[in-house]
C-alpha cells in the first residue's frame, strides 16, 4: 500500500481497489470463501450450496434515466448472486439517511425497490435505518445483502476458465456510466441514453438451463468491462484477447466518450453480464441472449488463450494490439 489515506479511487473497482482488498481486508479476514474474490461467497450447508453477497450504493444523482438508487440496489444485488450461478431468493435493505432528506423522495425510492424486487421474484425480508446529521451522508446511502441457492452443477469461477473459452457480453457497454455522466449538472450534456440497470436472473437462468458448459460469469459494474476482464486475466494467468470491432457500443455512448475523452470499455454497466463458456456452446448461448429482453445486443467479443501471464489484449480497430491494464480508479466516481 503506497498511500497513508483513503483516496476516492480506492472505491472505483480498479487497481487501487484491488490493492485495498488484497493489502488490508483479505489478510485480516482470510478464509476459503473470501479467497475466491468473486461477486458472491459460495457456502455449502449439508447437501445445499448457497451464495451470499453484500453491496452499498452511493450514486450521484439519486435519480437518473432508466432508474434510481433504489432499483439499482436491488438489481445489483440480484446480479451478483446470479453470476455465481445462484437463484436469488431474498435480500436485506439498510438505509443511511441524512437529516432533512425529503420524505417523498424516500417514498419514491422505496417504491422503486419494491417494484424491482417483485419483478425479479425476490423478497426484501429484513433491513435497518440510520439517520445522520446534515452533511454526513449526502442525502441517502443504501446497503443491501442477498442470499440465493445454487443448483448449477459446475462451479462458476475464474478457476473454471479453460483455454479456448469464448468471451461473450450480453449487450452494449457503458450505458449506465454514460447516463450518469450526461445527467450530472456540471457536465450539462443532453442525450437520449438510459441506464441499463436491470435484473439479470432471468437471462442468466435461461443460459445456465441451456448449457452445461458455462465456466465463469461477471457483471461488469464499476470499472466497466475492461476492468473485470483485466482482473480475470490477472487472476487466471490466461491471455484473454478481445476485438475492438466486436464490442457493442451505442452511438450515444461513443459520442459522450469522444467528447469527454473516456473509453466505453471502462464505463460502468448495471445490466450486462460477461460469460466465459466452451466455444462449442457459444452460438447456443448467444441465441439464448438475443431472444431475451436484456440480451438483444449480445456479442461474442473474444477468446481465452494460453496461460502465459500476458493479461488482457485488445486487438484494435486499426489493426494493432495493446495490453489493457486495470485502471487505477474509476473514470466516474459515485456511479453505483
């Protein structure tokens, strides 16, 4: 650890986040579940496998096209359970409220959470509320935890990835990050783009039901698709090669990135999943995705190569190639 104080970048899902986890939390809390460093812990109880996850939401602004902090919190929890092969069952909701927060906004956000949970078939079964003084919480923070049951026979994990695996993303990347960027007052951008925030348990369930050869899944939230693929390449030791021309990006997102100098590969998503699977099942999985409302823009973007430590390689649209490293922090803070 090279810093004696926490930086905003430590919460961005990039290299500094990784150093924080592996430098402080993992050595002190070390156990077999935590060492996997996946989106959810996988726990065996008797003959059952459960998955358990927790997350906190601090997004600014609280309301944005395509959702709000409430629906985002539900979707994020559901998706973290789903990418581990779990069927989400129930979740908690903890609210940290700033004194003076509008009651009508809290009612609107709570209603949004209830509707999102009902649509996904998940119950909010417990929770907590704390109120802090003015200026201590920036309006509202939400913490959630979720529990699911795993029925998929093979473990979905970085450790299960094999050479030759196809890499598929379920749709256009950077939608959520671009939406939040466009709505922040200091940027003043006008765009038709909407957040992709969505529950992926139905989409993922259909994929797992169709194919026994899915090896790993991740939802590319903070740090975007680039961060999670670079992280997986580092963890697994495999070279992962992706094609820039195959990356699905909306023109509105591309335009925002060109104006502000951002890369859509590193913008956050809240309704996408990256899938590593046997190449023999890639077409089947793509077909399942494209026939689902949350996977219509799915694309096969690359393949897993040899275990040689080269990391994530991007073949560019102009014919070259470059190594894609974990970003230091997050391009856009307070994104989820």
